[in-house]
C-alpha cells in the first residue's frame, strides 16, 4: 500500500492499524457495513472526503482483500462495492469503537456535518439499552428516501439491517437529521410528526417506546474545548447561534 502505515511492532493491534489505520479507511468500511453501495452513494455518505481520496481508499481496500467490486445483474447493471467476508468481520470492531466514541463529548470535536444514514443506523446499534427495552417487542421499517432498513427489538436485543421489513408494526419515514434529533437530540416524536418532518405509519405508541431505547450516552470524560467549540458556545449563550 502506498504510504502504508507501519509500527515495527508484531502486536496484532499494530498489524491491524497497518491496514486500516489510514485516515478515512474505517469510515469507508462503516458505509459498507449494512450492504453494498455504488461509488456515488459512498461519496454521498462521506461528503467531506474527496472523490479522489475515496477512489484511492477503495483501491487499497480491494488490494488487501477487505472490499470487492461486483456488477449487479439486470435490470440494474451497475457496479457496487461491498465488504468481503474478512472485511465484514470489522463490524463488531466498529460497533465497539462507536460505543466507546459516543461517550466523548461532541464539543470536543465540533462539526457542521450531520450523520450519514449508515452512521446513524450504526449509532442506534451502539447506544441500544436492553434495560430500557425490557420486554418490548417491535418490528420497524426505517425509511430514508429510497433507503430501507428493517429493525427489530425482541428479547432485549436490537437487530437492524438494510432492506424492507416483513409486516412491520411501525414505519418511520424521515431524513437522517430529523431521526437523529428525535432519538438523540431531545425532540419529541409528536413534534416531528406534527411538522411533517417525520412520517409515521402504524403504532405511534410502539414508535415512541422504540425511540426511547437509544439513550444518549453519558460523557465519560471532560476534554478541553477547541477554540471553535468555545466560540460556538459563546454565540449560543448570546443568542447568536443559528
């Protein structure tokens, strides 16, 4: 790999970082965790990443056997990228990193970008609280424009994957920022529905119980705020943050 990262250390962690420690690499893998994507879809999920860098990362990931490219059959006849079996094993790694990282205060790493659809769905996986779910049983379809995910809570577990749900109890149709604001931002489901930002089909009661199963993690540490974060806080305190 051009510019391959090496640590001169035989530890398995060092060997793994030699392959996936390059900037953007794990985020590219994140975008493929729930299934294959076209290049344009990958680029849309990583708007801050240039297409040239994305192409380079994809070539590197194919070379080391974590990603492959294949052509979908008719009527689509398009090329997509997908994780290989070895690449798919990184899902549990990403979940663990996401669960750990979700406890880092947002002010420590301010950003104007929102979560991609796949990043938001992965955030649901990392924040699911079985104790809150209790004996809740619900089958849900999450719709983000043409993108579909089937999600289910049962027996204290949360499972989600790309694709239509079979006989869902509830269908939640919204964009990523709206659903994020409801699940993690304190916005009520009722308000999102009333404004038309979120469309709900099926049991509103089950939908309300479902979105409460993903509490925002309590920060595990306090990090020094960056100048940008401090500036944003000051503007907010003075009513200047729009």
